[in-house]
C-alpha cells in the first residue's frame, strides 16, 4: 500500500515539473509577438532621431521635366470673367503652358518654360491684368532628404528667409513646398536657401 502511494506521488510530481518549467519561462521570456513589438518600437524611435541609410534610394527626388510650376494667389478675382481675363493674359506669354485661374480659390496655376519666360514676367502679366499677387507657392524637388531630421533642417533654413510665409518639407516625397511673398523674396532666393541647408535642389 505504501509503495503504491509513493508511486502515485512520484508520478504527480513528474507531471507537474514540465508545467512549472513552462510557467517560469513565460514569466521571464517574452513571447515572440512581444519581442517583435519591442523591436518595432525601437526602430520607430531610431527613425525619429536619425537618418537611416536604408531606403534612401526610394525617397530621393526624381528628375523633373523642363517646365517649372507655380501657384499665384491673387486678389480681385471674383467671377468667371475674371478667370478668363487672367487666363488670356497668361496665355499671351510665350513659354506658358495651359494656365488655369480659379475665382473661388483666388489661385492661378501656371506651368512655364524658364528658357522662354521668367517668373518675374508672369508676375508682371498678372498685375497688368489688374490682379495684385499676394503670394506664390512652388514645389521643389530636394535630393538627400532621408528622414524627419533632414526635413526639419531644410525647414528651419527656409523659415529664416524673409518673405517666406509657409513651408512644408517632406523627406518621403523628397520635396519642399514653399509659399512666399514675391515682393520680398524670389524663387532664386528659395533655392539658394535650400542649397545652403546642406541639401541639393534638383533642377
């Protein structure tokens, strides 16, 4: 009888040992899902503070076509007749391609060939048509942007330029979108500021 009881106790202890060992492992070692989560968090933290080289090629700006583009925010454009007047004035300039004017947004969108017409000539044509230009918005491709820190570096340089009203730099798109007062600063000044930040404008 005693031998049978002893045998049962031994068997019970043997059965419990694997369970206890497993419980101990779970308490001290995170499961694979938790490990992956921690790795992801660590990676996110690194991305927020550094410029990783991985994936840099996919975020670099692509070479644009020869046309430059700009949005001119104007005042005084209130109706379809105003849109037509401004569009005709812009179409009269050699090198301007399919300009569009919108009375609702007060914006004239222009694509132009810089070898045939200068941005200053476009500004003059808009003003001559009777519409004061309040601001110009341009999108510029920037080479070398790899992370948020890079974008911030360019953004600070642009903000310091007198006449810049707004700037948004995106390393994922490899682009800087800048709105400025054309009476205080020019496209040339904007490009020079980006180059001075240590990144290269893609012409």
